[in-house]
C-alpha cells in the first residue's frame, strides 16, 4: 500500500508498506522525539489528494503525525 506521511511542519514522504500505522503509533521519521500518528485517512478521494498535489501518485492512505 502506498502512503503519504506528513508532519506538522509540512515535511512529507511517500512510503510503500504492507501495514498501515494506527493512531498512537510512533514513526521513525523526520525528527526526535519520534512523532506519533494522529490521523489516518484510508482511500482518500481525488479532491483530498489534490490538496497535497498527490492526485497522480496512486496514494491509498494519508498519515498525519505530530
């Protein structure tokens, strides 16, 4: 599954994974202390993906962490 992961500072990465992080999981990305997942959106619409300029990337989940 292809995921767009972004943080409160606007940094974002696209990750490919067999699992989806849950709210409350910590991710080893961006900075220390490790950010915690605060929001998960599965199967985002084209309109939502356009907000991130990711409508052509076949993203299946959007993960926000803080």
